C-alpha cells in the first residue's frame, strides 16, 4: 500500500483482500469450524476509497451481519464501479445471448473520498 501511495498509483489501483467465506461461530463436533458464508472479511483500498473506515460489522460471535450488511452482489458491484466498469453492463455472446457481468447489486458509495 505504501509503495502504491509513494509511486502515485493508489488512486488508480484497487486493492481487494478477501477470503472465500468466513468460519462458523461455533466449533463443530470434530473440533473444527465449517464454512460460513453469512459473515466474512473483505478489505478494499485505493481507487477513491477512503482509508481507515469500517463499513459493516457482525454480531458478537461473528454469526450474522449487524450493521450495514453487504451482499456478495453489492461487493461485486462496488469492485466494478471502482474500476470504472458499469456493474449493470450486459454483454452478448457470439450467438447474441445476453450475459450480465454480475448479478444486480448496489455499489457502496459512502466511503469514497
């Protein structure tokens, strides 16, 4: 991040750090934790996103979103938006079949600089 900032590239570069899913809030009978898609962490930086902000939070055990829940569709729309791509864009295959870039989501805009 510091290197991108020092070279003047942070404003035009989107950095996304994410795992595929979170983990269950409770340990399972095999002493492990299973995949848990309801809550997981994502960090976004650059491309006009204001740093040092937390947008969404979970309940005390990390089981359910609490404040400002963000869907995967909203995250995808935000990434496309920050890259300057219309998240609602529809392309067509060579046989003219319509294909959407992503399921309809709403870009998060409250954290833009």
